[in-house]
C-alpha cells in the first residue's frame, strides 16, 4: 500500500519536472509571449507546457506571415491557439486575419451551388473573362445586359448557349452568377449528365428525401444553369419525369434558366427523341418548346481555351 509520504514525494517530483519543463520552454520568445497574453498563474500554465509549445510554434508562424500563400501551419489559414476558460486552457484551431479576410471576400460564393463542375467555374469572374476573341463579344454583351436587367426585374429569360467544346460557355455564365451572388442571389450550376446519375442513385436508395431535396432545390433556385445538356444518355425517365417537369415549373414561375450545350436546338431535339423505346419526336419537341420559352438562343464558336 502506498504511504502518504511516498505519494507526497511523487507529487513533489512531478511538480519539479513540470517546473523544469516550463522554465525550459520559457527560453523560447514565442512561448514566453504567448503565455504572457493568457494572464494565468504559473501553476495553471505549467500543466499545459507541451501543448503550449506546439501552439507557440503556430503562433510564431502567424506573427511573421505575409499572407495565406505563405502559411506554415498544419492547416492553412488556421492556428492552434489556447483560450482561457475558468482558469483552465482550451485549445482549438482559429482562423488568422488573412483567412477571415479571405472568407469575408468570398462569402458570396456560398450563394452558388455547384454540382460536379471544375474549380475554375467556382472561381469564374467577370474581370477574368477572355475578351480577345471577337466571336465571344455577342455572348458577353448579352450576359452583361442580362445582369443589369436582372437587378431590376428577376423574371428575365435565360440563355441557351451552344458552341464548340472548350470555348468557355460555362465560364461566362458562371461569372455572371458569381457577380449576382455578391447581391445575395442564389444560383445553381449542375453538370447535367452526372447530376442525372446522382439523382437516379439517390432515388434508388433508401433515402428518398435526398432525391426530393436535390430536385426541389434546382427546380426552385432563382438562377439555374444546366451545363452540357445533350451529353447525357437519354431515357424516358430523365427526359419526361425529370427534365420536363423541371422546365415546366421554371417556365410557370418565370425563373431564369440557362443551358450550355455542344448541340444546337435542332440537334438537341433529335438527341432527346432517341431512347430505348424508339424515336419519340413529339416528347422531344415538348422539351425543346419549353427551352425556347425559357431562353434566348445564341451560338458561340470560338477558340478552344482548354488546349
């Protein structure tokens, strides 16, 4: 059985070790500065020496940092720092001033839902639009005009924009959506072939609510871009039960809807007509008719910017 005197000796020995470790850590200027800001008694601080040393390294990095691209911490833009709570310390990752500034400037991006689109689309900007090619001018002018009109009247027609692969169709529309997002306008950009696959998967799963939530969101979102329409494998389900009701709702509610495609409307109609059930021209025509009601039409044949 452990004697009381032995227990006291062990506690005393442990206390000496904590003191020695704390004194040694104090030789580091960053550690010393960090603990001085906490305004806790030494007996409280020395229990956290090891974790405070780790924290002081990140604290030191932040003191000398010039921006997010130079961040040396374990998580970019965050420092693992202590906070006093009832004479004890709690540690957590906290954003630095550069991260907070970045998040504030980019908060508007939360207004745009992106589904399976490249990172460059998320960061699309009006100021970065490629303007050298004159073949893009008409489209840029149309989108600029739409953006100005939308601020006054939310019930504008969208755009059916067809053109060659890589000419920047999606980027142009995304840049407009991102600009309007700064005014807190919600939008969604969905890569249509993959979105259909995802809807089908969630519909076949036990979580039917996931299917309904995804579908209802894009149906009702103020601005919608259906990207790469015509690249999907057409089925009666995708055309008649998903696309047709979606377009009908947005047409009835006068919600601006945009499309990008490598197919013009005539080619799209032929594409939508062919399913496992044969050639269904009438049903395909209904879809194209709704698209015409929802949009203005433009073709943009331009330089392939993905080369």
